[in-house]
C-alpha cells in the first residue's frame, strides 16, 4: 500500500486504518485478509495505522487517484473514532481524487461530514457487490448518497447480475467488474458471459465500464500467463475495455 499501486483503476492506496470483518460471500477470500496475515497481523482487529501512513496524502505533492481503505472499509464501525480526522485530511487535499469503496452503504449517509457538499467534490463513493442479493440490498441502502462520482464494483462477480443491473445502472457514473484472484484452483470462477453481460448493459446505457481482471479461475481454464487474469492483452477482444468516469471535478480549497 502507498503512493503507487498495482490496482488498475487507481494510482495510490491510502489506509488510515487496517483490518475488517467479513460480512458477505464476496469476502470469503479477501485479499486484504491474506495480505495482513502474511505480515503477522490479525485481520479481525481494526487498528489505526502509523502517523506517517495516516497523514501520507498530505505529503503527496502530485495529484493522485487514491483508493481509500484498500485494507479495510472506510465506514467500518470500529473506525468511527478516527474517521473525522481522516475526513479533515481529505478536505485539506483537493488536489487528489479519493475513491472510497464500501460494503456498508447503510452507514454512509450519517457519517458524511457536515460540509460534504461544499468541500468534498473530489471524493468518489462506490459500493461493492458480488451477487444479486448484495447488489439489490446495497443499491437500496446507497440510494440517497450523493457524490461527484457514484460507482459500483462487481468484484468478485459470483453470478450473472445483468438483469438487476439494467434496472439500476443509470444511477451510477462508473462500473468496475472482475473475477476473484488468488491461488489457482482455490478461487471461485467468474464466467466470461457474466462479465460480458455487465459490459453490454453498461454500453447500452452509456455508463463507463472497467474490466479489471478475469480472475484466477478463468486464468487457469484459459491457460493465461497472468495467474490473476489481469493482463488486458489476454482478454477476449470484446472485454478489453477500461473506461474511467466521464465526470471529473476538483474539490474546493480548504
């Protein structure tokens, strides 16, 4: 995590706290859990990071797209005591674009700062969903949350969601889709037709779509060299699409 990132749809990651609790099927093989265990940390324990890490966006002089809380959830309950300070860092750095992705949309509205509409135009908020149930539930919980860019991450995509997506995609400015990564033979396989369904719905509705990765299951089945299935040159030609949101704004000065 830090000033540069290998995640294809962002430039950097920022983790003012780490750790989370698994709340739905998409969490089963969470990469953050694996990453933290490798370092000897308990994923179930949500902890504030070091002062250097917590305040790092203030030191990044160049404008960046920052995936916020890549190793946690920005709206996790245990982080309530630190979130106000994190919001202040975000407000003070309108040169950056903050991309906040959550599985807890029911908490978002009440936890936005009071000056949200005045000083946070450089923040994008999105929800993550992996199947029809989580998509319906989280879209409903997210309905009244407004940000410059509202986005949806369908990763890991565990089933076809095209029929549901048709009904709600107009409420979003950007859709990310991808399969589950991890050790070959150990992850659930996302089908190409499920990804195609998402891409086709987005194309028909004029919503930018970003195919992040095919996932380890498809990578193994298709004998891809990238074992995450993230090399776009190995995608079927109709899925080589990585669009970014068409709405771009900078935040107000602090």
